[in-house]
C-alpha cells in the first residue's frame, strides 16, 4: 500500500488533482451549450474574479506583500484595451496591450514602492489606485476623462459574443492557475517564498529581493490587466469610477483569504464559493442580502481561519487518522 506521505503518493495526488482540474475545465468550456444567459454571466464573473485573485495571489500569497490597491491594474488593463480598440486595434491585439501596459506600470512604480514594507506598502498601493483615477480624468482625450470611454461594438451577435467572452475569461482563469502552479516549482517561486518568510534572510542567501519583488508585481499586474481588458470589451463602456473600483480589489482579497493564500487552487475555490454565495443570497434575501452575506463570510472565517483549502486538508487528515486508528 502506498503511503500518502511518500513521494509516489504525492505524485499520485498531484496527478489526480490535475486530472480533476482538466476535467473541470473541459466541463466549463462545454457549459455554454446548456446554460442560459443569466448563469453564463454569473460564471463569466466568477472566472474574472478568479483571474484577478490569482494575480493578487502572486504578490500577496507567494511574496507576502499585501497590495490592497492591486485592482489599479484592472483599471489600467481596461483602459489600455479600450484606448487601443478606439485607435483601431482588434481585440486580441488590444488585450495584449492591456497585459503589457499593466505589467509595465507595475515594473516602473514597483522599484520605489516595493522598497516599502508592511502597512506602508499597503497604503502606497491604495494611494496609487486613487492617483490613477485622477490621472485618467485629467488626461482626457483618448481616455474620455470623467465622461467615460465607449469601446467599438463587436460585429458578433450578442449570444456568440457573450459565449466568446465566457471562454476567454475561462482561459484567463486556467492559464493564470497553471502559471502559479509552474512558478511554485521554479527557482523564482522559491525566491518569492523566501522573501515572504524572511526578506533579510533571502537577501543574505543571495536573492536580489528588489528585482524579484518587481518581477512578481509585474506578473501580478499582467494577470490582473488581462481580466480588466476582457471586462472592458464585455461591458463596452468604461469610466474611472468603475474601472478603478476599490471594491474589485477588496472582493478579490476576500476570495484569496477564504480560498487560501499561497496555494494553487485556493483563489479559484474562493472565487467560486464567494461569488455563488453572493448570487444565491441576493436571490433568496433581496431586502437583507448584505446582512446575510456578511454573516456567512464571518462564519466561514471562524470555521476556516486559514482558508477553506487548509480546512479541507485538516478534515481529510483527521478522517485518515481516525480511519487508520480504527
């Protein structure tokens, strides 16, 4: 019998996990054939938040830098995609521009900001989000300023268009999850976790902590900018308050904490649970949905303070110990 803690047992669990992940991705890719427009929109939103949360996971969960204003890159991605399309670029090219521009901004501002630590860095990211809103408003012109920016309409009918956006958002969630899994097995991932566990010690070990943190934030920004770019094309009209809405970052942060920071599947789990829970509570408690939703989140945090993924693993270990003892 193979022990669960043995290397072969670990490989077996990893293969089983990725088999389930691949099967789930295929099922979700085929789901539009049976879903109505309402649930198609709900799942598209879930995929969007899962992608944003995976981006947040890179800088928060793996690196240990709590970027409360990380949703600023969602807005940068939305505006980069919108401006590129108004200038005549097709959507795939505009989406690449959204990823590249978001990562570039993170790389530029990361050098000074990432020298801050703890709550100073968190405050700086929130200030960056506020500054971005004013920048877009003051620039005007190609950004539309305070009046907003309409994107060119697609030639596709609404049904095929929304299914295409669904699949693009799904691809973003899958690719970002695979990217996080890949990082965790590479020297870059070990460097990030070394910084999270002790930045001074990581520096003594020879890790260029500043360059590594900037690279992590740029990667996080690129993932988040991708979601923002697809969202802009989906909405077809963007304005500063919605594109740089702090609630997007707050919600992603909640999903990351509930799912499990620093894990591969935790952000996806948190996005599915929180968004579906929000949808069900909204439908069942129309007048008091915020109260009920808040109470449920508090209960989840009390039951699983380290995330639902860690809580699930603890339950499995307890079951195994009791089963073995029996």
